[in-house]
C-alpha cells in the first residue's frame, strides 16, 4: 500500500520530529542538524515511529476512515443527530487520540480530501477560502510597502539549483525531478520548484544594474513540492503545499532589517487577528536559522493538546550571501570620487520571507473541539447559518411559507450588513441534525428562528465557540444588522483571548536543570537562561530525550528532545547577577532567555 493518508500514524510521527528545518529549506536526513532552520513549511520527521503498523492494519484504518467520510444521503424520514446512520459526527474526543480526532475533523468538516497521489490533497472550498482571506489581507499589506506580485516558472534547471551548495544541501533528498518530456528523455533533468531562491536570483542579477533599481521587492503566490517520504499530515506536512514567498533586495542592511521585522509583524497579525492564534515573536539561534542567512526572525505557536511548539512563519535577512553567489551588485552611490573615477561595487542586502497553508492546520488544532471545527469569524466561509425551528406535522403550508419568507428577510438584512450567511431550508432533516452538522463545520454563529421567535420579534443565537447554555442568547430582529456583526467580533476576540491565555500559562520560566524535563513533560514550552552556544543547544536536546539517564518523557515521543524555538523579542525580567546557562554541563554565563520545547 503506497498511500500515506494514515494521519493517525503521521501525526504521531510528527510529534517525534528532531530534524532542524527552514522556512524555505527542508533538511534532508543526511544533513547536519546545524545547517537548517525550522519552518512553517510542511516538514519531515527525521525519526521514524518506534513501531510501524502492519500493512493490514493500515488498510483496515483507511477503510474505516473512508466509511466515516462518506457523505450524508438525503431523502426518507427526517434524520436526527445521533442516528445510527449519522457518519458525520466526531467519534474520537480531542483529549483522546489527537491524530484520529484531527483526521475525522478535517475530513468530516469538509476541509480537505484525498487524491490518488500520497501527500497531495484537495483543498475544499471551506479551507481554500481561509487561504484566500490570508492572501487578501497580506496582499494589501505588502502592496503598501511597494512589493509587487509576480510569478516564476515551476521548473528549475539542475545547474541553477546547484549554484548554491549550502542552500540545496538542506533539501536535496526531497527535490522532485522531471526526467522525461512526453516520450523523450530530457537531456538535462529539471527540478520541480522546492523554493525559488536559485530561480529568482539570476533574474535579480540581471534586473538590478544600479542603486536606482533598489529596492527590488517581488512576491509570488505559488505551490512548491517537497517529495516527502515520511507520513504526510494534511496542512502540516505535505508533498505539495501553497505559500507565498517574498524576495527583496536593498542597498543597506538597515533597510533590509526594517522590512524583515515589518513582515514578521504582518505574519503575527495573520495568526492573531485572522486565525485567533497567539504567537511569540523572536529570532532563531544560530543552530536553527536558515542556511546562508544573516539572521532569521520567527513567530512560534503552541499546540496545547500535546504541549508542543510549532513554527508558524519566518522572515529572513539573507545578508549579502546570495548576492555574492549570484553577483548582484551596484555602485556605491555614497562614495565620493574624482571626475572620471569609478565607484566601488556593493553587494545588495537581501531578504526572503514565506507563509504557508500550515497555518490552517495550526488553527484547526488549537480551536477545534469534540464536535468538530471551530472557525474564527474573520476567516469563515460562512459566518452565520439560519436554521428554521418549531416546524412540525401540525404546521400548515401557509405558516411554513411565511416562516421561510421571514428567514429570507433576516438573511437579506445580514447580507446587506456584510455578513456571510446561509439559510438551511433543507427538508427531511430535523433541526438538531442541522445544528450538529453546522457545528461540525465550525460555523461561528447559528441563528434559530421559529413561530414563537417571530411572535416575540427576536432570533435565538448559538455561538460555536462556547458550548451549551452559556453560548446561547437572543437578538431583537430590529437590531440584527448591528447586533450580529458585533457578536461575531466578540466571538473572534474571545477565541483569541482564550487561546492566548492558555499559551501564556504553558510558557514556563525554568532556571535549574532539575526542573527542565519535568516542566517540559507537563506540556509546556520553557523560557531558560542560555549561553547561545550551538554545542550547548545540541547537548540540551540530547539530555532531554527519553534516552537520557533518569529522564521520563512523553511515551508518544520517546526520542524527542527539546530544541530551541526562538530568542523571544520580549525578554522576561533580568536574572540575578552571574546567572549561568541552564545546562549544567555548560558552565558558561547566560546571555539571553531562550524558549525551548518539543516541536512539530
């Protein structure tokens, strides 16, 4: 069986990831752990699960998932939520087998579907709409900065890809190659784009002829392929994924540095303002930064269900490394010269930054619950669903027609108010069945409207993010155009506030090694005093694994140690004079608070 859609196995292996990654480079298994930086791009684990299910077990699992994901059939008697024929409900709690829960939520919630190519998925409208909201938001921001969108070819020549050895080394094992065109063998094989530095910078070398051509700011929205051979996880780790990659060139380091941080702020805003996901901004350590970069800035998320960090996005200052490799130079405009003299050549300063569809998976893992998806209103394809109530066998056709006409007025009022709304007037389904189905899909707000509501001049409300009676309420019909948008904004803000508080509660300060692994095992990320030494980082990772003497770690990831996630931009209060690095084998003085954790 060559399918890799066993998400349970895949997510389990993802939690055992000890490979260092980069936002635009995926580390090959043979690459040194110090050559690649973590990525928000889908990535591959370097350690396989300790036990692999047998082929028969995998096939049985796939059949089970396929059966669960079959669509509901209409007709016949009215379906009720909880009927034995209801294959749409989530049967695994989030607190149980998280990977099984995730698999059910994304399939039954119509976010994604499989193809016959392992690791390549169909983005259904609900998930692709989220990506469109991200695209629209980010385009507005970068266009105001003078960034222009463009498109470079999917294929890259082998000669061009190989020009920057350190760059290609990190993901060489995962490059997909085209060797035939039609019925003919290609004279020179072509790489399917894993990232576009080498494809774009030859163009930059030709395009930039003078300091007047700077800054050059280009971005492209595209797909890339990393031929992942480990277990794929939709959104989080796939062979093909969607992203934007910005590549800019500047005259000075100062200009480049300003842009790097501006982009990082925009990335954080996408997560926090659109997806209601809190992140920590910071800088990668030397061990974890992008190969060839001057420095790498990052935003780091957190998955409470497993207590693991997850890199959300990175923005790199590449320095002059690639400019020297691709001979991207201009004359120094500030140099004073005598008449007829020539100014010295300067290599430009470059940045690269990328944001991927991994963000959707992070959002699902943080907000989803036992009933399914919970979508923040700002990125929901449908923000509000209206469900008729109080219709029964005694309801006359005239009453039904009138009720539906009233619902259409409500829908029209909300559309005019800028709300994305749908009325569920399907026959043959009970209200409870409809409620459960819309809850599964994560629609932020449900409005229920029946004869009694009509008589009272109100509509009943049910928030998706708050279960049970606390999430219920009502709004006067006369206030719908303002009340519903206000309620959606309240939902958005409170979803973020809850997630932010949970993340904050799981960022624990540790100054002594004896507390490091126990606190880590309590599903936390740790802020520790650190010397910033690369070998010391490696030692911490090794000594916090399940193989370290006297250490007991999460049974689902026995080989995973803690890695440095970032040097937070907001540093905790200063430590006492003479504070040493948390690693007792180091003995050096601490330089910065560094956030360590187990990571996807």
